[in-house]
């Protein structure tokens, strides 16, 4: 998978913490960070958090009218690298209390984003067809994120053109280097938590499928979706 973890004991501890069989006083966010870095081999970046008050949502970055409240990296925050152990993740996150967990796109994976309803229908089709699948998440703004192999975002238009879709699927877009997605179970911009439709697995996280294997189904479902879906 391209990452290592300290020992089988640490993998077992992470899984037990995830299932709730052991607590050890670890904060849930630190446990999630350690799972992303240690089990799935992903970098993690601390993000700003959404602040609610006065009937509106603002961002902890204190920038007036922030365009991505609670959904962008904190300035000068260190990356918690792939392979970090539970103790390392706990120490790192202790320096940024309350931070949102963000996953940098374009390193271990790119993301194909589609409307949630279309994504759910596409996922059912893909599972029936036996297509290889990586993690799939759904955000509270009704968007679904399909994790695919790095490089997909840069080639998305080319791939769609080769499949005959060209610009027929504006609801579908690629996220690549420079983008971030909010990691479950964190809150996205004050709208609610991000959730997994298809959680990571050791195989799917380390070797996400090539976008070309999924794009046909995603484009077809998005194209047929009712306006506003």
C-alpha cells in the first residue's frame, strides 16, 4: 500500500478503538486521524472550523465572508503524514484543538464529485456490475465523493470526451492537487457531518480504482438525473 505502521499491535489498537471496545481516553478525532494515517495511508491536514452564532455561520479563520467556512486548511498547520501512529496523531492534534480533519486530494487519491442522489444510484449500479470501488463519502451539501486514483482530475475532460460525453455532464467534476475534502465524521462548513457511503478498506484505500472504470456509469447517471437532483 505504500505506507507502514509501527506494529500489528498498533493496527489492532486502532481497530479496537474504532469499534469502541477500548477507549483509553483518546479523543474521537485523534483516533480518526490515526486511522486515516496509520490504516489507510493518507496524509491529514488540520482545517479551520465553522463557528455558529447570531443566526449565521462564520469561519474560525476570522476572514470576513470566508468562502469555505470550516473547510480549508489552517495557516501554517503541519501535515500529519501517512504512517503516523496513534500516539503521533494524538500529539499532533493536541496542538490544534478543535480543528477539522481534512484530507489533501491529489496525493493518495483524486475525487470525482457528483450530486448525492446520482452518486447513490451509480454506486448501486457499480456494485451490481462488480466494478472495483474505492471509498465513497457523502457531504451534507448533497454531494458524493468517489475516491479514485491520482491524476484523474487533470484528465477528466479528456476521459469524458473519449467516452463521448464531452460537456454533457456539468454536475460531475474532479478534485485534484490543491483541493481538500472534509473527512468523516467531521462537520462540513456548519452544515452537518460528512459520512461514508462506502468506508475505506485496506485494498480500496491504498489502490483506488482508475477513474475511467467508473466515469461511464457516473456520467450516465448524472446525465439522466432530473434537474436539481
